[in-house]
C-alpha cells in the first residue's frame, strides 16, 4: 500500500477514536514502530489534532473537532465524487441543509486550477435525466433527524392526526416518501412527505422502538399483511420497464421462456397498483386475479370515455 493511501486509511481508522497508541497502528496496518511514528507526524501535518501522553499507559489523545480532517483523493476518486454529485443535482430539496450543487461548488474551489478544469469537463460530458422533486417538502430534515434519534413525529396527514415513528426516507418518481409505523393503527405504511402538515418531533415518548426493532416489526407486518397475490405476463419491453421502475413486493419470475411479474397488494395499495400497471401499455397482461383484471378494464374504459 502506498503511503498516501495508508495515511487516508489511518485517518478513517482514527476518525471515531478518542485515543490510540502506536501498537494500534502497527497491528492494523502491519507497519513497524518507526513507520508508525513517521505516519503520526504526517497525520499532524495533514491537520489531525492530537497530543502525546507520557508514561507507561501513555499514547495519543485526539482533540475532537466539528470539522472533518482533510482527506486527499487521487484524480479518479475526485472524478467519481463529481460524477455522483452530478447525478444528484436535480434533487433541489434534501434532508440536509446544503444542496448538492453548493457542495460541488465548495469542493471545486479546493482543487488546483488544472483539476478544476478536468472536473468541469467531466461534468459537462455527462447528463442524467432523472425526475426532479415535484412538490415542496418542508419536513425532510425533521424526518431525517427523527429516524436518526429513534423518535416519533405527530403530524396531520390528509386531514387526519397521526402519531408515527419513521424508519426510512426514500425518493421515487419525483416524490419524497418515508416508511413509518403508525402507533395508533399499529401498521406500517409509506407516506408522501409533501402531504404532511404541522409535523413536529415528539420528545421523551416511552413506547418508541429502536431502528432495529422497527425493521423487525416491519418484516412481521408485511408477512402478516401480504394481501392478494397477482400474476402479470410481461414481454421483453415490459421487463425493461419494470427494471427501470422497481417497486417493493414485486419480482420477476421466469417459467420456461415466459416472464411474469408477481407480487401482492392490499386494499390500501390497490389503486396505486392499477396506476402503475397502466404505465406498461401493451407490454403487460394481467393473468390473475379477476378482481384486478376487472378494475383495470374499468379504468381503461374510463380513459376511453374521455375521447368518446
């Protein structure tokens, strides 16, 4: 391993520690005592704040700082970072205080002029056509913090007061959503973030769950409420459409030379499923159940009526 790579790995290794000794570096990175001492001197030059403690039980203590220690990246790593930021720049609203575009500009200013030109050229050479957020989402930061703190939120959702414990934020088809456990209804659902009103974090609630407990409860709920199974025949273009628009509780099944989309739905997700299946056009055919076939044909008839 090159010295520059080893120093970066050592910075990561020490990032969550309050103190360490030479033996920690020697054992983790298979280096000699002399090399470990030289590395510590180099880490200080890079900005790692530490001080030595004398004595038999001595070592090095790290001075905790809010700002992250500098880490140096090679050309490919820099290009990869800007590539990722380019892919995310259409997300104007995020759970964080800074936009991806502002982060990109901040990183760009810290590069040498030649590196700046390379980064700008690589960004100009690539475009991502993702769906931007369609609605304003004022509670993303609050929801993110409630997930990290294992806390509850009380909100007005479509005119109804709900007490929820969020467990995951996700972005799909231009909408921010979050998965949460409804403590009153004792059910897991996905909620549109833009449809929340008066959302506040609830402190010191005794019956809240840890994130691990939430995930386990979610698995149990989905198992016990799997709902009605469906089976849909797909052609090749239908398979591609599904793979570009993956949804939970659905999967592809191959039987001989035929491919089916299978999964399940509940009364709550029934209308969403019909809307989703309409996006397949002629590339999907509902096999079972009859309830889904009938409702799908009724939706098609309603669409045709608009042109009669």
